[in-house]
């Protein structure tokens, strides 16, 4: 009995010691101060999902604010801020100001626009029908946001933008200027994977955009009868639906990367992606990764009829200086536990944090987004240090 107790005490001690060592290793890791502009206009709740995983990576890799503190996903961003108490549905906006543009862009090192889609009435207030898109409360890339990007690029600083910066509700003029600045073309097509297209399924009870079914009925003059996994493409009032088994061998889109870039950024060569994405023409930009759809012949025909392809860019970077990136997807919207960001080596817990199954959505963060962001910021930070 005494021997068993001793063994249990030893095991318990090890279980407590390992996290302690991991935390201390993180705590005493050299800090890497880097000033940032982070913009997120899509914050419909306190979770702040659309920039939280970015802050996770910055914290875990010890990228800190210029004054030394870790970045907080709760307060270190520009955009939409829900206020407490939540039941009163109060909110405020913290915007980039044109009067501060020279001072801010001189003092910071990087810019990251994570999401500009915004917050809408039926997202914010309960009881409002979600059968159609509702009135915007706040959102869209504006001229000031665009000018901050221009000034950061003129200073040869790191700029990263994501999906929906170009799309609705960004105005046509800002969209045109942004496309010119990024050197890309975008004609409006966006898309998303759904694990079930059945609007009555339990999994779709709260998060399926039910207004898409009305769009489909108006365009094709027939009911929405899809029930399997699939991908929905949208452009204005146009909708294209690809269903698994009919148009797709597997509905889950994959992001594929060749060996040149997997070595450079330390990420996996193939990973599933469940989020929203847009379809762009990269023109002269370098394509780091691309989406690949596993289509069947009817799917190929449907895509071709709408001027779409089964492969298109996922990540591009400016060819001249590799300082401007565009992520053609909602990459930062990953569910992560902020507390785990303060443990060194936490990513080694394969099987606990993510599985080996290709359809595990957690794999995208751990095997693709996290190493990509870490590599981009590490290389950039090292280049800044060499100039000192």
C-alpha cells in the first residue's frame, strides 16, 4: 500500500512538474518586441475569434508589444468592441485615425487586417430573422484603413491581409484601390465548405446562412434539396452548390503547398480548410499555397460553366520584397485556448490538441497557420534586428 502511494505521488509530481517546466521555459524565453496594427471589425461576441489565434501565436513565440507586454486578444486591436454587460448589447468602435497615420506607421513594424466583414443586426440582436442578410452595424474596409496600408508599404514594412478585406461590405472604390495596391484581381467569387448542407440538421441549427437557400431558389427556380457535405460559392446574387457524391469525391477543400514553401515556412504540404475563402487572380504575385477541390466530372462542368477552377490561390506574397501577404481565406478564425499559449513546446502534444485525421479542423491551426505566422514574423523580426 505504501509503495503504491509513493508511485502515485511520483506520478502526480511529474504531472505537475512538466507543465511548470514548460511555462518557465516560455517565461524566460527571449522577448521579441514588434509593434503592430491589428484590425478586426468582425467581433460579434466576447470570444473575438477572428484575431484570437493570431494573438495566440504572437504570445507563444514571445513576440511582444514595444513596451514588453504580451499582446491581448481582448484589447490590442482596432475595430468592433462589445461592452459589458452583454445583455445591454452595447458596443464601441476603436478606429484607425487619419490624423495619426504618420505617427503610427512610423512607430509600428507590421500591419495585419484579420477581418473587415463587420457586425450585423441579426448577429448582434436576438430574435431578428436570419433568413436574409440584415443591416450592417459596423464593417467594411474604409479609405483610412487603405491609406494605412499604403503608408506601411511605402516604409517597406510587413503587411498581411485576409479574406473579406476585398468583399462586401467594402465599397467599390476602396476595393478597386486595394486590388491595384496588392496587384491582384478579384471578381467577387467567395466560397465555404459545409459539413452538411441539410438546413434541418442539428449541426446547422445556429450557424448555417439560411439566406443562401432563398438565393438558390430564386436563381434556379427549384427547392434546396442538398443534404450531404458540400461547398457553396457566392458572387453577388449568384450561387453555385457542389455536393459530395454528385459533384465532389470529397467535399473538404485542401490547401496544398509544394516543398519549396513547406521548407521555408515549416508547414504541412496538405491540410483541410473549413473556413470562408475568396478566389483571386494573383497576377505577378508568388503563390505560396493553393486550394485544391476533389471534383467529379459533373463538378468540373459546373465550375467551368461559372468561370471557376478546382485549383486557385490560398496564400500569395509580393514578389519584390516578400513583405506583403494576402491570405485568401478566413485563416485567423480558429478556436484556441489562450492559456495554452504560455507553454513552450505545447505543439508537440499531437493526439491531444489535434488528430491525424485529415478532416480534423484543428490540424489547420497547428500544422499550417501557426508555423506560417511564426515563420513570417520570425524572418521579419530577424531582418529588423540586422538593421540595428
